[in-house]
């Protein structure tokens, strides 16, 4: 009489189901085993929100195929798995989405495919072969959102809370860390700012850090100094601590202070950046010979550089436009602190100096394709340059300085792998636009229509 046995394949099969159950619960979903009564579905994944615990009564069938042996045509990158046609029929005719998960439980490896989606192609169905990509098809907690989307139709309007994950966020708010200590206000007989400029050019020393309103000048400059003689009535000049203006609740005084900050920023950056009043943005000035221009800066990890001015040509080699790195700005006060809000953008010119016709079309198109990483890279560049000390943007300029961007730590994150796939696609499209002048072609069609 043969003794009763529990075979190795039985153990491996059970370990494979246990591995799936563990990964499923790590995702925050529930696992329900069908036990010994099944015809090709070993268990079910029931969706739930792991933050709120809410269960959605939405399930996915799972068939486990576990082995401790090499898989067909296996390489470091993938393998093939051949399905029994009866299994395919069973999986595809039911009302549940079904995952086939092939695993090697002793190594903790599992790979998945949605069999209804995979075998929707008749050629694949007749071939019965599934090719698994070991990187793309890995079954682990990173699949959580994809598994959720498989079973929960978008029309249900159910939102899955992001996974618990500590993440550091970099804002586009740079704290204003340095301002002049004193604001001067003096009366003038001039009635227009142009008259002040005309008189100021005679001395060449008044700078642009001043606001003209109602025959009064408000400035960080020392108005009683010789440079302002003949512009301000010296006996009328009053001095105020800058804090009196920075933290006032008076709307008129606050408006003048913000304008003074903006004018001071323009003066600070005038060495290297131009300012477009119509578009209210700063942009890198063209190089003297219109050649490509790069700037060096310290990124989060290392010293690097970035192209900030470049010509883009059509197929016949003629330059059709120049792209300048740029930013829009706002001064904002939060909790009695002042910040410079920096929004990276671009400025397009025809010849390095004059705004390109239909600039808005170029800007709209590039922003449609530009991904998070590209915007983040630009923000880090601007933040590094604006907060850098002792060179073109920074001290010894006496009236204004900035710190590094505010950072926040959050307890909810996103699936970086999934976002990376979307970002790489968007970045690739954006790069194509830069490289092969597709943007120009679109522009031409626009102009011809």
C-alpha cells in the first residue's frame, strides 16, 4: 500500500497563493481564498481604501500558477507562459476581471497579467502564450493603483486615497530674507514718472527702486542724498522702518510696498535678465552673438548647468525663433512673512530681442507637453540663482535677498513608477518638439489657416 503524500508541487502551489495574499494585503486590499472548491480561480481580491477602510464590494478573480523551476524561454528580462485553452475559456467568459499571477514563491517573485485584456486579441488567444516582462509585469505593492483601476470603472467616481508615504515637497515660494531697513518718502514737484527719470539720468545714480504716486516718491534709496537733490524736496522726506510698510493693513500703503518690491526685483536682476512689462515676466537676455547660452548652478544633488537661451531652426536651417528661460513672479505675504512666488515659463523671440508673433501659441503647446520633472528642474534652477549669494543675481545688492524655497513633508504620496511612465512619455513628446521643429510646423499651419 502506497503511503499518503503531500507533494512538493502542492507545497509550491500553496506558497504561491500565500505570496499573492501577502502582497494583496500589503496593497491594502482584502484577500479571499476559495479554498479547495475552485475550477480555475484560486481566490479574489476585494478592493478597499486602506486609509478609510471602506470596502467597495468590487472584486477581481485571481488564478495562481506557482513553480520552483525555470520558466519557458526565461531570460533576465522575461519569460513565456502557456495557458490551457480550457482555463482561457473559463477566465474570459465570467463576469469578473481575472488576474493570472505566475510566481516563484521561494524567491518572492510574482508577475501578473489581466487575462481578459490580454486575450481580447484573437491571435494571442489562439497562440495561448503570454509573454511576461519581469520589470513591467512585477506583482507588488506598486501595482495597487493599476489593480484598482482594473476592477473599479472610472464612471463609479470612486477615489482611492494615496498610499501612506512620507514625501518631501518643494514649493515655489522663496522667503524674502533681506530688505533695506528704511523706506523714504518725499514730496516732488514733478507730475509724471518720466520727468523723474529724465532728471535722474542727469545724475545717473537714482536707480529704479522707487514708486511715484500723487507727487510723492517712495523708495529704498536715501532720498536726502545728493543724487535726489532737485527731485525731492529735502525738507519733506520722512523715514520709516521697512516693517511699518511690510506688515501694514493699510491697502494703499501695502499696494505701494508690493510695487516697490517688484521694482526692486527688476533692479536686482537687471544685470542679466530682461523684463517684459506686457507679459509681466523676467527672461534671460540673449547672448551677444545669439549663440546658445547656459548657466551653472547648484541643483539638489550636484553642480549642473542648463540651457537658458537657444535658437530653434526650421528644416531649411533658418532660425525661426529663440527660446528664453523665464519666470513669472508674485510677492505674497503669509503669516507675516514675505515670499517671492516663482512660476517657471518661457519667452519666445523672433531675433533674440523682439517677442515672437503668436508667442502664446508656442507657450501653450510646450506647457501641454512639459512634464512635472521639467518644471521642477526649472524651478530649482531659478531658486538656486535667486538665492545664490555674491554673483550676478545676489549680494552685494543692498536692497533685497532670498532664501531657499519652502519645503513641506506630507504623509501621503503618489506612485512614482506610474507617474514616471506618464512623465517620460510627455517629456519625450516635448523633446521631439524641441528637436525636430514640430512646434514650428504647427505654428506654420496656424499662420496659414
